[in-house]
C-alpha cells in the first residue's frame, strides 16, 4: 500500500511563521500617522511654547527658533542656526554638542532642580520615618517580648485581641512580597485605617520598606541577622540582598520579578536598606529608653562607656598628686572623608549621634582660639614640622571634592572611643583637642587627665601661651604617643615620651590607630553615603567596638598585668647586673638606682633648659657637608670656563652662609674647645647622624601599616596591591638609609682616627641598625655637647637610666591596673543591683494589670 502524506492537524500544531496576508505595513503606518497627526501637532506647539519660555529666561539662544506656522516636515535642512539640532547621519558626527551641554545654563538649572527634588523626596521620607519611629520602637519591644525575640514566628497574620476595632468597610487587602531568611512569598495582607501599615507589619513580624503603602517587607529576624553581620564585617546591602535573593530563588518555584516585567529580576537593595535603617532607629531608641529608664547621670553614662576609667573610685592611693586619674589619646583621621557630590544634606545638631560633639560647641572654641592668635606668635618647637597637625593649613581647597574631610577623636587607654568631632572643610586644628578636653571636664572637673597626642608638646605650648583652660591647666598632663614620640627631637622626648617620664605606666597612646584600622572598612561606602548616614554608621560601628572591648575587659586586664610583671622582672634583672659592677680601685659599687635617677634628672634639666644653639650647630654641619660634597664632585670631573665661573659663585655663596652660621653658633664650648678643623668634623658627624635618624624613622614609619592588625587572625587590611606599594616604598627607603649610613660611618671613623681620646658615636652595620629600637641609646646626641657627663657618654649609665625607667613604669602600670579592677567590679555590682531593682519594680507594675499593649500609642 503506497504511503500517504500526513497533513498536520492545525488544532494540535504550532506555527513559527508570521501571517502577512492581511493589510500591508505601509497602509497601517499611513492610517496611524493620520490618526496621530493632531497629537503630534499639539506636542509640537507645546515644544514651541517651552522654547519661547526658555528663550525669555535666557536659557536658550534666541537665534535658535522655529517658525510656529512652519510644519515640522518642511523645515529647511541647511539653516545654519539649526545645524546644531540636525541628527547624526552615517559615520559623520557633525557638530559635537555634547561637549557644551554641561556648560549650558539650562543644564545646570535642570541638574540643580533634579538634585533638589531628590533631596526633598529623601528628606520627606526621612521625616515620615521620624514621625513614626517612637511608635515603631514601642511596638517592636512589645512584640519582641511576645514572640521571644522572634524565635517563634507568627505564621497566621492576625493582630492581638483589642488591637484594631475597624469595621469591614475600613479594611483593605494588598499584595505584599514578604521576605524571610529561609522563605519568600507573595500574599494578600489586610490593612486598616486606624493603624499605620508599618506598625501592623511589625505585629506580623516584618519591617516595612516604605512608610506609605509598602509593597515589600523583610522579616525582623532577617534584618537583625544583617545588622549583626554588618557590625562584624561591614557587609554591604548589595552583597547581602544578592546572596539572599540567590538563596531564596533556589528554594522558590517562582522568581521575584520587578514590577511590570516578566524577565528582569527585582533588586532588593533599596527596599532592604530602608528596613535596615528603620531597625537602626529602633536600636538607637532602645538605648535611649534604657538610659532614661535607669535615670543615669552623666558620670554613670561615661562609666557605662568605660567602667575601667570612669567607674566608682574609692580608696585609690596615689604616689603623687600629679598622677592622672584618666589617660586618653587624641588623633585625627583624614581617610574617613565624604564626597560633596554624594549628598547635600545638612543634619541638625539634635540628629547628631551621641558620641559626636555638636558643631556649635566646636565653633565657640574655634572663636576663642582664633582670638588669641596674637599671643601665639613665635611658637616654634623643634619638632613642629614633624607633623602636619602642628601647622595644619589644610582647608576646603585641599580636598575640593569633599565637604567632610575626616574625623578627630579621643579614646581611653583601653582603646574605647570616647568622643568624635566631624572635621568639616578644615584640617586638624588645635582647637579640636581643646573641645574634647572641655567636653570631658564638663563632667569631671576635678579629675586629673593625661593626654597622649601626636604633638602633645605643641598642644601644651599653645594652651599655656594663649592662656586657654587656665582653670584646668593644673589637672592636665601632656605626652606623646609611644611611636610618634620617636619622631620628636630628643630634647622633646625627655619631657613628653611616656616611656621615660613618670605616671604614664605602660600606656602607649596608640589606641586610636587601632580604632582607625577597625573603622577602615567603612571608608568606601561612607564616602558616597549621606552625611547623616555616615555619622550614624561610625557611631554604630564604634558602639560595637566598645561593647566587644568591655566584654573582654577581664582578659585585657589579665594580659596587661602579665606584661607589666614581665617588664618589671626583666628590668630588675638588668639593674641587678649593673649594680654588681664595682670600681676596680676602690671596690665600691658604681651604679645604684639613686645614681641613675640623678643622672636622668641632670640629662632632663639640660635639655629642658637648652636653647636653639644645638640646631645652629647641626645647620653648620649641613653647610660644611655641602661644601665638602661640592669640592669632591668638582675635583672628579673636567670643567669648562663657564662652569668654573659658576663654581666660583657657588663657593662664594656657601662660604658666606658658613660665615653667617659660624657667627650664630659662636664659641659656646659645645665641642670642648677642640681645634677648628676637629670641631668642623664633629659638626659634620652630628649632621650625618641627624640625617641617619631621619632616614631610619622614615623607614620605620613606612613599615607601620604592615604591622597593624585590624582583626584577629589577619596580618593587615591592605590587600596585595597595598602591600606591594609599601614594599616598593620600603626598598627605596632602605637604599637611601644605606647611603646615609655609609656617610655617617665614614665621618665617625675619620673623627675617631683624628681624636682617639675623645668619645665619639660608634659605627654600626646596616643589619644591626635595622634591629635597633627608635629609643635606643645609640640615638642619644649628648656626647656632642656634654662629652664629660656620664649620661652622655657612659653606655652603662645610659642603659641604667632606661632600665630604671622601665621598672618604674611597670610599677605604675601594676598600681593603675589595681585601680581599674576595683572600678570595674564596683561598676558591675552597682549595675547588677540597679537592674534587679528596676526589674522588680516592673514586675510590681505588671502585677497591677497594666496593659502593655497600649505602650505603642
């Protein structure tokens, strides 16, 4: 039987062909043009009307004009005035009007109004959240108790009894996307007129993403989880929502699409950020409620921040009245900047976080500081140029794209941040420390406060010279942080180095460096956030940091005690070895603790009473070294007649400078009446050692970012690129240090060869130099000026002074740790008693049948 062709059944098959046997496309287009002609004419007339208005206001050139009675299709195509509006045809670009669009007044006008409209909308939404945040917090606390902090999720979306009494006509339903950490669903949710949608959703266990008619809500436990995740790792909302969406897509049958689209997945970043901000408001109000309910005084609030510093004091015996009760550090940070284009909001002072000092108080201190500028004339400590903060002229032009240039902060010796100042369009000004000190003395007017600041010497000089804080000057003690102390001149270190001076214990003053490292992960996101969000994020992150440090307070105290005992043991052993050294002729003990203390006082008094003659000596050594280098270079190369003339002129200038500098130095006996040639060699040696110290400190400071640890288990937070940049810079610093070291060793050997009987600085190899500490006795320059003093030339005396200082600092640290343990225990027991009393009172009120369900009203 022959095969027959099977015809497809049109009812069971699909065709991919397009049916084109009906009306043609040309006819359809013609009919559409006829139908839309009135609309096109109306649109053209509206355009001409807008063009007339723009020309009247000066936004558009009057030459660019179309005749109203001329049809659009009949316009001349070669009119020069309208050439700018011709479309691009083919590969010919024609007039590039994009270059001038941004320069047009109309473009700037439109950009301004777009920014203004965006800011107004954002401010309106923020005000709506602010109006209901107290009701939200009350409802949240009530439901938190009912649902045991949402460990039991309400699956039936019903309100508690007697919460809503609306009739059926006042109820409405609306579809909502409810997102939890384990599921996602779109359901019909009932709303009413007597209760805001945001409040009703909290009863259901969700945070709304909009104050009015929200379309999406996130479960409270999801937002809580993200908040804790952000506190520990600063995870961005984009990363979290992307991960959450991907996870829920794998557990859901239907993906979540954007509104009006069947293919584009919805981006949950913006709605989730609103829910996260709402939870941040609730957390802030929760802390405020606790403070007000406990009726905490200012002193008790400081004690809650750091009980080891501000806890109750009883029976603390001091060796001296000058011993500070509180030790705190000050420092500025200019990485925490904010770009001006990111937002134009200007947060009022009542919205500033608690730890930030309001700008009005800072402005008052700035006016007082500026009014005393005439009294500060002539202040020029030898280390004033070592830090930008000493003579900081940075302002709004330094960072043209920024409005908030950084932060200035204070922290106690336990690394806990105490106060912040938002640096707005300025640099690190000296009135910032004064504002923070006034803020502390407002609560603790009778306490002794020790200040560790990178430029503590400069700060004290200005405060005394300007006559500031005269009532509290006796309660202040100034010092420099340990690392930055080594950048100062030795004459400054003998007064401000906390390792060499009394009453500092083993405090290092580097607590703010650790805080800046902890906050560094906020830098990328906060530079483009709103200004208020930036301040709140810093406050939230600092609160988490404070909570973590207070929880580990016992561990911190234990570790510090072990370290202090170890320092005491090592220094006592070193002193015992020095005490065992006896005079070979008399057999008497040469070195005692009293002898070391007397030598230290002699060294300290010399440097505190010395004048600027030492700097003149070093400058003279620089000119002598320059002269020698020029002669050596000129003697190694042939010279033309013109070069000979230039050489003669240069020699004359250098000799004139040398003569003037010799006149400034005079004959002050700093070089033990050596012959002029030997004195010049000693000055050149002094200058080369000064340059060696600068190169060494530059290398040490360049290496610091590699040594700072941001989190446990990590080496640094620099990343591979950052580490590579620092390693490249270290190679350059190391090469320069090696060159300067060779010059120093050469001068030292020449001086020792010509003056074998006079003490001279020792030579040192490069590897040994790198192992030195920045406060090693090698850096003592006393032998250049006091060649007959034991503290300047005797290595045993110098070592004994350092070991005695370490022993004394360890004893001070152990005594201070005892104070802090007692303060912490008294604070903890007092807080426990206060909480028990408060909870008992609440239970008594509860027994009187107070309806807590109406607390949100």
